[in-house]
C-alpha cells in the first residue's frame, strides 16, 4: 500500500509540474526498461531457462498475470524493472537451483549471453530510434554566422553576419557543430554563401579558449564566430540512415565512459551526477518541444542504460558477467562468501549513487546548484 501511495504522490507531483507530458515521460522510461528486460527474457527463454518474474517497476506489485509459469507484473515504483530467473536472484546471492530449467546449470558463456542481452537490446533500440530520427529529421543549428569576435580570424578575413558556411577545406558543412570539427590550426579555405553569392575566404584560425560539453575550459583552434540561432532539419534516409544511427549510438555510448573517466579523475564534480529526477525533467521538457527531441533523448538514455548496466559493479549485468568470466578462466565459481560480500557492496554503491544523484537533482531543480 505504501508503494501505491508513493506512486500516486509521484504522479500527482509530476502532473502538477509537467502536466500531460509527465505521463509521456513515464511511458517512455518504462518502455526503455521493458526493452532492456525483454532482452534478458528472450535470451533466457531461448536457452530453456524458466523466468519466474518479469516486472516493470520495483516494490509492491499492482498487477500480476501468470502466463506459462511466468509472473508478468506492474510494480508500484516506476523507476526500473527486473527479470528474475530460476536460480538467480540478486537480492539473495546464496539462492541457487540446479533443475534442468535453471540459470545455474548453464555454462558461463551461456549465462554471459543472457546477461549481455539486456544492454544489447538497449543499444539496438537506440540504433533503431536514431534510424527513425534520420527519416523524420533532426533539428540542428544551421551553419550561419550570428556574431564575429573582434580581432578574430573571421574578422580579419572579412566574414560577415548571416554568412552561411558551406565548406571548410573542401569538407561540406551541413550543420553548426561540423564547423569546430573541421577547424584546424592551419591556413584554411572557407566557402561561404553571402546573400546568394558564393565566396571563397582564406584565413588561419587562432588558438582560443572555449567550453566543452563537460563545462571545462579548453584550448581549441577558433575562427571567432557564433551561431545566429537559425535551426534547420537534417534528414538521413536510405543507407545514410544506418551510418547516422551507428555514429549517434556510438557517440551516446562513449559519452558515459568519458563522463565516468572525468568523474573518477576529478575533472567533473560529484555535484554533476544526475539521476531519475533530472532525467524526468529533461524528458518531460523534450516531450513538450516535439517528437524528434523526445526521441533523441530516449535514444540517448537507452544507449546510456546499456553502458551503465555493463559496468563491472556486482548487482549489475556487468558485475555478473565479470563473475562468469572468472569462472570461465579459472574453471571454478567465485567463492560464495566473496560473491555475497561483493554483491552487497555493489548494492551499497548503487544506493549511494542513487542518493547522491537524487540529492543533486533536488538541489539543481530547486536552484541550489
């Protein structure tokens, strides 16, 4: 009953803050979780492992339907989900079963196959969402100049406001972000469109200070221009949609690795860690803006769920994969006491991350960070 009351309170607050778009967010996040667990479920079933429970959400079960021995559940707290296999239970690492349809009788490779299937489905989902985005169009900043910095290479070369960058050193420029990727500290030829006239301008970028996505100040070759804010839609159809989807999925996946690296070495403050409240805030606002923005956020979250679940933390898929790799290499299971201790440490670490992220979210949303 407490879980249901919590959910009702959460829904009330969400609807008050974001109106209908909060329900869109709940459905979107629930679908991402469902798809992850579906990967585990299908992989387990293909190997003949019995699935005891397939739940969307945690805590008290609101609705349960048993089909072919599996309890399909909607649970009260919509902040995750789980598939509970016969012989495998993260809440009780000692619980094992050696029936023919149990997870425990499988070889380490087959167990890894089941464990990897969940994150893999997240990557596949992100890939297909990006394909869809390619066809419906993604909104990007146009490569149009809105401001020229005094004393910059652009000012010296005579680039003017509202000039449209067409190419840099022969590389076609379709959107604003492609400009910085192609600017190097060397003499460059910039092809521009100025009121319908095509001009070629030669300049040499200068080293300057800019801010990256991690809010760090970095030195980078700069032309000395800023966007005028014009937004365009870029389409990726046919085979180009596959390349676009692959590149975007890889980019989204690598971003969490880079973020974790910077967090560990101290380049990013723990205050930057975000959780479900921030995700809800961003996704609800994205839903309000439009379908393409919502799909972009969903694809990014899906890819990050895949990466996060592969981290070698006990209680996550990556931790279980690590234990099975140990068994595969050394031909013996991880010592039970060690397994239990590491599993509980993993739960404690995840709880700590969740508490930190939730605290940061509350402070950020209230204007405290």
